[in-house]
C-alpha cells in the first residue's frame, strides 16, 4: 500500500498540483500586500483620506470610534472596508490567472493537421492527396 501511495504521489499531476497550490498561496500573499499596502492607501487618499480597512458598520447599537475598538469590545460589525479590499484582491488574482491561462493556451495550440484531400483540377471533386488519377472523372493527375 505504501508503494502504491508513493507511486500515486510521485505522478506528474499530483506534484504539479502541489507546486501550483504552494505558488498560488505565495502569490495570494503578494497580491494581498499589493492591494492593502500599495493600491488602497493612494485610492483612499484620493477619495478623501479614507482607510478602507477601517470602514465598518456597527450593528450593536453602541458607538465605537474604530474597528479595533469595536472588535476589542466584541461588538458585531459589518466590515465592508475589509470586504472591498478582498474583492479588489480577488479581481487582481483572477485577472492574473486569466492572463496566465490565456498565454498557456496560446503556447499549447496543436499544429494544424495536414489536409487529407485535394481538389481534382478537372472536375473539382475532393480526392485523396496521394491519388494519381481522379476516381470521378478518371483524369490523370500530375504529382
């Protein structure tokens, strides 16, 4: 059983998938940092010095100045700023994956198949490429 598991785990598809998951997780952290640390601060500044990660709706009825205070008090909140960060994060990751898959599909297009037939120059019927005489009009074909 151990031998079968080793054989299964060492197959190309399983290793490729494992490598893809590890690289994807690392890529996700990079994108999260890109969104939270690079894109959102200038966007917040443009929109009137807004920190998206601190935007929330308090649904407890008590007043809290910051999201950290509300969380420390255990108040229920709707954290729509963090949600916006996650949506932008997802859009960037999805777009990057789209571009990657698109490029891979371009690289892996199969070559065009060679034609199996040609047209007879006399009667215009389809005949095999290697034919030396047309089976329809019996004309002799030049190679």
